[in-house]
C-alpha cells in the first residue's frame, strides 16, 4: 500500500537524538540522511501542534523509496506535456460526457440544494467530479502520508508539500482517521474531488450532518465541500467560464493571453465573434481575455473570471478548458464531438527544449529546461516573437524554430545582407 515500506527501529531513532544523526544505517536500505531528515520533520510537526500520539502512529514506517514514483510524476505532469486538443480529447471523452449527463439528471435534487447554498451551478460540480476521479471510481492508488512524506523530502517543491503533509497530519489528529485509509493522488489530493489536505481543512463541510466530514464515502460532504471552496474563492454564478471564438484575419496576437483582458464590447470592436461568426451575447461590460493555447493556427477562446477560478483548482489552462467544455456538454445535453487537431500545431518536447536552451543562453529568461510549454516559457516565446517581428501568440511553431536556428549574435533575427560584388570593368 505504501510502496516500499521500512519499519523504523526505536533504537535507531533514540540513537539519532543522542548523536545528532551521526549513526550507522541500522535500517536496511534506508539512507542515514533520510532517517535524520525524518526525525527532524517529526520534531518540526510536534512544535506545530501535531500530537506525539499521531506522529508515533503515522511514522511506524519510514515510507522511504529509493526512486519514488510520486517524484517522477511531479516532474512530468500531463497538463503541460500534451497539446490543448490532445488533452481535451483525452479528458472530455464520449463516455465521460454521457456519464456526466446521466449523473447530472440523477443527482439534481442534491445538486440544486448545494448550488442554492454555495452559488455554484450543478454542471460545474459534475464536471469537476468527472475529471478528478471519473465520478468517484478512481480516488488514486497512493497513500497520502507516504506520498507527501517523499515529496517533502524531494527538494523541488519541499516547502509546499511539507505544508500539505502538516495539514494531512492535522486531519488525522482531529478526525482520528487511520493513516492507511487516506488514499489519493500522487500529490496528496484526496476523495471524490481530490482535495489537497490544506483545502480540506479550510473548506470541507459536513453537509449530511452526521458529525463527521467524509470526502471519501459521503458524496454529499464531498460535493458540498467542492462547492464551498469554489463559492469561497469568488465563483460568479451569473457568468459562464468562456467560449470558443473566431478571430479576424488581422488579429493582433500580442493582445492575447490570460493577463490581457478587455470588455466584451471592446473585443467585439476588434472583430472577435462566436465560432458561427455571430455577435457574442455575453453582457458587453463583462471583461474577458483571449487565449490561444495552440497558437495562431489553433482554436481561440474568450475566457471570463470563472476560468481563473477553475485555474485556482488546477493551474493548467488545458485543465480549465476541459472543465468548462465538459460543463457545457452537461448543461446543454449536446452530443459529444471530438476536437479536430491541426497538424500545424503539433510540437515535440525536443522542440520546446531547444527553445528553452536558446533563451537561457541569451540570458533573456531563466527557464527550466524541461521540454514543457508552461506559462514562463510562453512569456519567453512572446518576447522572441516580438524581437523576430512575428505574431506574438506565445507558441513556438516551426517558423520560430527556424528563426532560432538562423539567429546571429551580431544582428539578431535580421537577415544578413550579402556583400556586394564589384564587377570589373573591361
């Protein structure tokens, strides 16, 4: 259940306290460095208020893994490794749309009560449920404490995961949940809606009023907790998440991006229309931003404030698009259609990596050379596109890669002028 589990010997822990961790590795296959770190972790949690009883119960095991799966997953998350069309097609499938529409009808009495109390429309709650755990059928095969312990030990995001570990221990302390029953995702997310422990402690509610909060076995508690979270961060029930739009042929792509909003009326003046080339019917004073997740040759979306609320749940644009599109299918009861992929938008990981390496060598940005098209990499792409006098859509397509290959330190992206040949006169 915990992966590779190693029981910590009491004598080893006692010896560590005396010698300041300068001990022999008395526990097979568990490095001394890790055992020392774990002992310090327990002391830190004790100071923060976690009971010794809970720590003793939880850390009967070291949870150590020499090559932990959770760390490998943390370095390659699906939302950033696929094109937008790929991700949405894999997430918003025909089967998932049909199931979502069925549950939307079946659970309406409960969903209406929850929606009335917290102000979040039912279709979004079903969409989150479907994407997060496939309607409660897959909570994740990782033990929460084991995952968060190893991710806290890993140096990449140790502060974030150590705080989540503390929050998880608080749950065990308060609700006396058996550690082995806290199952979830690789990153520590739990229950029907995959709440991180800190989100559980801040927003989980006892909606079925049985004097306990159970986001694993009580769907009432789980869905109300999700609605409470979304409502608390400012969900606007009167505005949609966004919509696919068509852009005019001469659209200035430097205006695109989540941080560049205009009113619907202003976008209309710039030629933005629905995909059927009609006027957008959203209140003209509402602000939204144009995003082009696959660049100028891909689809364009006009997104509103609720899109950003979805991204507070998961910071991927692709994820937020998937939730919004699935919610639309649920609300309208339309039949599923696969998104057609444009071969011109296809990117290889090695292409993105090539771009990141190029940028870092120039010193313009300091990017992680991970081959993933995240927010910082897209900002860097826009800067290069501006320098190269190209449309600033933030997407490193074939043309940009060619520009990079021909880059000249002396003249930048300009085309070198060949030397003029002098003709000899007779």
